[in-house]
C-alpha cells in the first residue's frame, strides 16, 4: 500500500512539472501569425523604385571600370532579384548567423528611430520608423535593406526594401522605412537589426544592431491587435413623470384609507 502511495505522489509531481513547463509559450512564439505593413520614404517623399536606377547603372557599366563603381564577377550579377522577399521573409535569424562579405566598402553611418501609435497609452507602440544613412567608398552603388526585430539575439525579418542607390558619403541620401506591426508581436521590448545588401551580388555588405547602436536597443513595441482601449460604460437611469405620479397617488390613497380606518377604530372604542 505504501508503494502505491509513493508511485502516486511521483506521478503527481511529474504531472505538476509538465503543467508548469512553458511549452505553450514556445509554441506560440514559433507559430504566431506575423503581419507587418511597411512604407518607404526618401527625400521626404514616398519612395517608388524607378527605372532611373537601371539607367544610372547602365551608364556606370558602359564607362571604363574604375574604383568609382563596385565590381561584379559576371555570375553573381545574374542573380534573380525577384526572389529577395522569399529569401529573407519568414526566416528567423540568429545574431551568430550574420556574416559580412564586404571589407570596409560599405557601412551604415547613422540611424534614427521614431516611435508612433500608442493607441492604449501603455507606453508600447505599434508603429515605428527607422531612417538610416548608408555610405560606400564608391561614387554610387545599388543596395537594398532588410529590417528585423527580435529578442535574445533572434530576429524576424519584417521588411525587405526596394532597391535604391547610395552615393559615396553623401549625407542627404538617407532611406526611411515606416513599419506598423499588425499582428504577431506581444507587448515587449524588442531589438532592431538592419542589414544592407549589395543589389548586384546579393551579398550582405553592412549591418547595424543593438550591440553597436543604442537606437536599436529595447524598443517598447506591440502589434496592433494588442492595443486595447478601455471605455468607461455610463449607465443612465431615466425616471418618467407618469410612473412617479402613479406611485405618489397610490401612497396618498393608502395614507387616507389608513387614517379613515384608524378614525373608525377610535370611534368604536369610545
């Protein structure tokens, strides 16, 4: 009998441990439906990838090769650029996976972060803007960016930018990505990772993260479906004059009847 009791206690302990293990949190993090809406801006205007990029690159390639333009090997230049979104989106990246191919040819000079849309005023925002100024040793170079947010050195890609040109160390050619987290991001502090890719070779040439950039560290964010607005419910009680008058008349009638009954009782007693 004692053996059965010990076995039952052991099973109960294992069952309790299983309940307390946060398996549901892990499953929720890996299967959550991530949805983000992003807009791009440049020179204070909405950015639309233009055929002017192709024309500028064509003019550069037709000229004699110099150190003013990045060089390609003829193989990587033929990469299908239409697969960029599929290549980066939907894949989580660890900080240890970041490998830069460029050697001091590209860099992210500066970044600016703006937080917007705190609908429920809890200090956590569902929209944020990242503006960055990327530079290169070349006169001009076609690039694109991938924006991530994450925690504990694991990041989810939320936007793959259009292709755009950067011009040497020009300070006015910054690029802006405004992102609204629609769903999939619980109320937490997140870190930002920004990667810059050479658009000709599809190789990672520069990046910035929370370790080298304080602007990208611990941003208070949440998706829109976690923005709750609590509205006070006001209950209005209306009193109608007809009902009140009826009650008053009944009370007066009862009082008069009571007095009459009392008067009759007193008379009989005499």
